[in-house]
């Protein structure tokens, strides 16, 4: 498998951590912004884009804080994570995304995350 580059992005999301968290791990909510369709079976999330299935496992989570997924075809040290961050003083909520991608698609993957998170913001009405 080719070397991966860590991609770290942050977005401001005007939402409560509890509501935002549901959109990061519940299949029906994920299908509203992240993929065309999301199914959960045999402890796997099946993300479907343009009729093509991609399986991932939830390898870490903490309620209202973060979710971490690993694509079934990826190595153990590669994952994608969505973490809810909240400023202690202002209580502003943000979403930090960490993804490991091949260097040749880094810019494209950043555009995809930017687009998907903007769609999430619209879905949330944030």
C-alpha cells in the first residue's frame, strides 16, 4: 500500500455537540451528508457512493466527542476521524477532521471534505 499523508482540517459548526455527534455516527444521519447511502451490518458501516460500496469499522468513539473509522482495505495505522471541539470560554463548536490519504490525492481529498462539511452545515441549518 502506498505511503499516506495525514490531512488535518478544522471547521466551525454552529451546532450542539450532541446533535453534531449524531451526524457523525448514526447511519441515517451520515447518509444525509457524508455518503449517498449508509448501512450498518455485521459491525461494519457500509458507505455507498455512486452505487459503489466501501466498508469501514468504527474503531473508536466517545459520546459527543469523536468517532474514528478504518476502511476495511486500509492498514492498521490509517483511519479517518471526526472530532467535536468546543472552546471552553466561548462554547463555539468546531469539527476537526483527520484523514490519511495518498499524497497524490491530498488536494482532491481536502476539497471533498470541504464540500461534504459545507453540506453538513446546511443539513444542520448551522
